[in-house]
């Protein structure tokens, strides 16, 4: 179960022309925006990465404007875990439940999930906030991550799991995000 004391959002490589080539990109972008807004509402940490940004471009504006004030981690590795800066930032948070989103589900998201789990992290893969260039690769990535032991979830499931009750003072803010 996700809790506000142990959750961190990780958004992987939603950048440049690669992001524009994603299957169902509009849903991908919209759901990542909702996750970011929700995590900011709860004042929870967010980490985001960019794969070789000097070649692939920067995080797309619809996402980066929501991440205002958070610096991206530039990486060359497919698995975020293999990048020293990412690893140090994540470990420094002392949070063990990773809410994972981004692209591509069968490459960077998959390899990151596989590295996080044996290193003591519980992975919550947000299936409506990940994608690949083809629906087949998106689905095989999700299936492989689930098979490796991750929990499958959705944008709304994550936000309401963190909320826990309609009596929470943040309920109206979260409801505005998801409606």
C-alpha cells in the first residue's frame, strides 16, 4: 500500500521527438501531468530523468512546466538505477515505494524497475502513465515488469491510495486533478 511517508514519483525520459512518437501519447502526457500535480499537492518528492538530452532533447513542455523548480537527471544508462546521480538522489530520500512512469516501458522503465526491486524498492508501475512507440512493446514491457514482481496501478489508483479518505483536507484538490 502506498503511503505519503514512503512514496516517491519517478518519471523517465518524456522528452523531445521520442515522446511525440509514443503510442497514445496524449493519455501518457495527461496522466503524467496528473501524477505530478498530485504529488505536488501532497508535497511528495519527484525525480525525473532525461536520456542523453543533448541528442534526444529536453523534457516536453507540458511535463516540464509542471516540474518547475525540479532539475532533471541527465543519464546515458537505460536503467536509471545505473546512473550515479539518480542512485544518490533516490537513496537520499529514504523512501522505498517508487511510483514509476515514463517511456519506454520495454526499455528504460523496464530496466529501471528490474534494478529497483532487488535493491529494496517496491515498484508501483502506473500503467496508464507509461508507453512505448508501439502498443506491442508497451504491453510486453508492462507484462515483464509485472512478472518481475511490480504492482500494477493507474494514475487515479495512486492518487486516491495516497489520499485514503474523502475527509482528507486534500480531497478537493485531488478531485480537481482527476476530473
